[in-house]
């Protein structure tokens, strides 16, 4: 029976931006907190009444309980059909795939991405639109406004649904279909890539790899695709069982948090290929033997070689990269004679360009890469792209990387993260830099001369919307860049990200150590922002 309830605790308003609403689990467990936010989504989007909705998450702590809440609210609010992944599981790119394949009115994704999971850790929720991508700002702002005035939610008093049983069930007058969360996505991958060529690579006798699922959502997807469909040896997928706390680890696929995998690729007996994905399956890390591929280089290499793969045989229409991502992709776009867009960080900015057919590939330096096959970044897709490329070119990761640099030049690139910085200190640092910007052009910093300095603003070429204050950029006459940006993906304090880029055209200098090659620029960035004096941090927490 439909029930109207009033929460005993008010909703703690927060703009659910690109990453949705993220808080500690205990915040979501407050009476009425999750219910009020879901009700705000349902109130804001009338097309959901009588429509279809995909629901699933990355399996982190509170995922199952949250799905039961969402199902009861959706049924009480007249959603006609709900598609749920078995066990409440769906990777973020798989949600996008299912939304698009089944033509639903949207989806609710439960995840805090690469953040830790567990009773004392993080949880998140976001709405994806009918195109499969993160809701645009107009929708997230409307949801936020509704959360400030909401005073009731509609639900059903029904027992929990068995999420582990495939089939079709009813809840009130709503049809609930529990499906295999992997099959639709795996079928899409098989349509894009040459599975026969990859299968031959795995069975050639001279190729070894591991995929680290980090006890997160991509485990079942990787086992089905890599081991079952492509014939990789059993055990190729490591840490493949999704756990509510990700096995106590940090499901962020980078050199700091995937050290076990990194070690397997190093030394005389190191693997030929290593890859990892994050908590909700939308990020990727690519490794070769004694070799790490930066996400910026990865995007550029995929763009330069896309025509070699079945799904992109006709070539690509354009490329987009987030502003902090290196300009390596621009060089490929110039060579191909196609557009290259520089957008703010956030996958929704790529969505308009993808929907308009202006781009085919897109990526962010934060280990996210994707294409027009879905409207989310896609970790396993990027891994399969690289495997297909290795199979076709019959070269190692290092050889492909070196060939690319010889052809286009190398954009040395690194990111320094200062995590959980005091909010006031972080804001003060950014204010200090903003005051400096107008006086920087023409000024010499170390051996570099500043050519421009600005607070990046973006005008969307499709809908004309303007996004301001997207990061502080300082460009030098040599082509080097420093970018400062505060990240909103954490749930405590602020994360200051410092991005550094230096272009080197000389092949004789391409093999230098990245941090050593960029040391002068690193020192300029620290001194200019007064990082140690303002934050108390002498060194970054994570270097990638």
C-alpha cells in the first residue's frame, strides 16, 4: 500500500553535480535522507511516471539496502518498469549501455566511484539521463532546488525483493526485471572489437597479462569477457570478487593504489600487459612491461590507431579532452584534420558533443577514457581497445608508446594530488592564485616565460551554456602548462590537484624520467601557489 512519510531529519542539501551526491554511509543511513533525495529525482522528472528506469550500483556497503528503498519509492511514484542488475550490481558504463539499449527514461547509479567503501566510508547516488550519460546541470540544479523544499516522500510497505533471482516480478503495479548485469555490456564489446584477434593473442603462448578488478564491480565483467569469451587463462582477473569494502583497499586504479599489479609488470619476468579498473568500472590504468601509460597518452594513442579496430574502422569524427588533460590528443587531431575540444572536467560535458556527433573519442587525465558507444567513461572498454591494438600491431606497449612519441612528440605529464587539505587553506590558496593571474603574462618564472594565465571558462558549442571557474591555467611560451584545480570527488576536506605538462619534440630526450624532467616546472608550481606554507604539505600524497 502506498504510504506518505515525512522524514524526521531534514535533507542536508548539496548540489548533486557531475559525480552525483556523495557522503559517508552513515549520512545516507539517516531516516529519510536517501528517500528524500530519490523523491526529489522522481518529482523533478515527470517522464519517469509511466516510464522505465535502470537501477544498480558497484556493490559497495549499503548498495543492497539503498536499492530496496529506491524500488519501493519508484513503484509508489508510478514508474512502470524497473531494470535491476542481479545482486543489485551494475558498472557505471553498463548502466549507460542498458539505458541506451532498452530505451529507458534514465537510470539511478549507486556509487562513490573510486572512493573507499565500508560502514565508515563513502556512498553515492546519481541520475543518468535517457542518453545514458550523467544528468546535465539543468537537471541536477532542479533536483537540488527540490531537495530544499521537499517535505514528504511516497513509498510502499513491502518486504525486500530477492535481488539475486533472475526474472520478472511485480511491486505494486510496477514490473521489475532482474537481469544479468554483464551480458548486454559484453555483447556491445564484442561488436566493437576483434575478439578473434584478441583470442589469438591470449593463446599465442608468448603473451601474459593480469587485470586487477580491485574487488570492485568490474570483476564479473572481466571474468566473462577476458576469461570466458576471449580465452584468457583462469586467474587472469585478480581480485575479481566484488566486496562491500573492496577488500579493505582503495579502488582507484593508479600507481599508488594498485601496487600489487604494478609489481607484476616489472623486472625480468614481468608481465607483458597489466590493467586495472576502479570501484564502479569507469576508470582504467594501462601498464606494459616496465611501462606505465598516462591516461593523456592513452587517449592520443587510441585516437591515432582507432581505424585499425572494427568499431572505428571508418575513422573518428573528433576528440574531446578535459582541460587538465595533456595536449597530446590535440596533436593527433591536427594530424587527422578533425576537431579537438577542451572541456571542463566532468563527463557530462562530453555528452553534448557525443550526442551531436561532433566527437567519437574522449578522455580525462583522471584515468577515464571513452567513446560514443555509451555516455560514460568506460574502464574495461579502454582495456579491450588496448588488447585489440596489441593484437593488430604485434608490438609491445612500450614499442607502441615510443613509436607514438617519435611520430607526434612527447607531452611529459604528471599530476600531484594533495588530499584532505583543510577547506579554508585550499580556498585561500586558490584565491591567492586568482589575484596573481592578471600580472603573470610576460613574467619570467624560473627559465619559463608566461604567455597566458586565466581561470578556465567553457562555452558549450552545442547548447551555449557557460561554465566558469573550472581551473586555473598558466601557460608558458615553451608550451609547458601548470593547472591548479580543487576536486570535489572526496567526502572530507579538499583535494588540491596540480597538473604539469611539458612538450618535448626531441626523440633523444623522450626516455627521461618524468618527475626528473619536470622538476623545474614542479618547483615553479609549488612556489607560485605557496603550497607548503598554505597547506603544511611539503610533498603531494599521490603522484601519477
